[in-house]
């Protein structure tokens, strides 16, 4: 699901012009989930880019949160949640595509958490372009 602008007023159109490099980095934040499980890659990207781009920070942070929630589910269910790996991968694929298109796409559950910390309104408040 893309960001509901009624719910998040002050946000631009989800497909507002985002710098192509920032779109690629945001997509990388999700794409790294397929390489190392969705924790270290998004964490490093978030730490490095959080003060430079709200868009990259938003996508990296929600990918990090999504990976941590997935790991918690696997741990708490003693691995019984393993069949959910296809759901996890599906959502990360969708998020990778949406980020590369410049959309402020929210992953289930964790998208709202990342939105509260990094959104278009946050970018304007810090004087950043989205």
C-alpha cells in the first residue's frame, strides 16, 4: 500500500519527483534484505544517509524494522513462522519496486513507525528536498 495522503497530510503525491540516486539507494535498502536478511544492510544505509535524505532514511528504516519483526516472529515461534518467508520476500520485492519508482510505500505494520520518524513533512522541516 502506498501512503494514504489523507492520513498523512502535508505529504506530496507518492510519486513526487525524488532524486534518482535517492530512489536507487532507497530500493537498495529493501534489496539488501535478499542478501543478508534485512538487518545489517538497511541499518548501515540508514546510519549513513539519515541526515541527507528523508526518502532513503524512511525506506531503510522500515526495511530494518520489517527484518527485525520477521526475525522476532521466527524466534518466538521457534521457526514455525518459516513459511512466512515468502510473504516477507513478497513485501520486500514490492517495496523495492515502489522505492525505485519514487513512492513513499509503507510496509505492513512497520511502515507507519518509519513514517513517524521520516516523512516528506520532516524533510521540509529540515530544509531537505524530498
